[in-house]
């Protein structure tokens, strides 16, 4: 009987150690996906859209156990959310080694973009909460691009990013440097178009291309007067974000326009 008890204790310890090791292995891939207060996340998501599209848009919020889920189903064909990782992060030669907890990407899509670009963001969030490590996730997404799983939008369309704040990688084609930006802008789907094609200049007042390829965009920044109005409209929201993380304080943002 004593020997049986010793064996049982050893078995229990082995199970416990294995479970702890598995939890430790998965945790780094999961501990960076955090929801905002629900009302703040919805407001930030809707800030990506122009006023006339907000009331009837479909809004997604982050569920840390599932990924993005619909908070409100809309009727005008536009979809909006606050991304924590987007497809541009999988492009450069630098390794994606961690999920950051300070990324905020308020972005909206029309129906064409919701079936193309937005699907990448939904898939990424779902895989992240299921425990995929950053390097595993990066490989899966790139493989899906190569295989044609992710296709270009079916037509020309628009993605509004009119929010007064955006925190993301500055130039993911080159490095993992992150910045906070005050750059409300509009993006037009431009599959396989390059800056050379349109004479674009990166991060300027002129249109320029990002993510060249099937999910490429032409970006047009709003003017200074329009940006000032947006900043004023969302002053209370910006103060709430700044109170949560210093990285989200607009006074530290980079003005790209």
C-alpha cells in the first residue's frame, strides 16, 4: 500500500509539472491580448468611421477567450474594430517574437474589405487566444498568403481610419519599432499597386501605398483642420486612454502630417 501511495504522489507531481510547463509555454503567446473597458473599446472602434456611418455599422469587441466577436450587428455594410495585430506585422525580415499589449489599431472596412483584409485580423486574434506563439502565427499567416487563402478584395473599396490615435509598428517592412500616431486617414484598396506606380511618398500629405500586394492600400491623410476637429471631438476618449497607458497619450504621438 505504501508503494502504491508513493507511485500516486509521483504521478501527481509529474502531471502537475507537465501542466505547469504547458501553461508556461502557452502563456507568453496569450498574455498580451487584453480588452479595453467595453464602452471605451466600442467608442474607439467607432471613431474610425465618419459620423454618418457610425450608427448602423457592425462593431466588434475583443473577447480574450475567443478573439473578436460582434457586439452590435449593423445594416450599412461597414465593420469596425480595434486591432491588436494586423497583417502588416508579418511582412518584414525581423522576427515577431512577442504579442505587445500597447497596440491599438481602430480600423473599419466596407463589405469587400470585411471579406478580405478584416478576415486576417479576425483569424490572428483567434489563433493568438488559442495559444499560437508569435512565430507559429507568423508562419501560418504567410503560408496562407502564399497559398492564396487570403485573396484581394473583390472590388475597389474603402477602409476608414479616422480615429485620432493609432499605435502600431512604424515601418514593419524594416523593423519592430512602435510609435503612437495622430494621423486620421482614409485607405483605398489597391491590390498589387506600388508607390512607384502612383508616385507616392511614404507618410506624407500626398497619397502613398502601404502593404503592397493583394491587400495593399493607397492612403490619403486628412488635413490639419479636419484632424483638429477629430481631436477635439474625442478629447474625453483620449484622456481615458492616456489614463490607462502612457503610450496611449496623444501628447507623445508622432505627427506624420
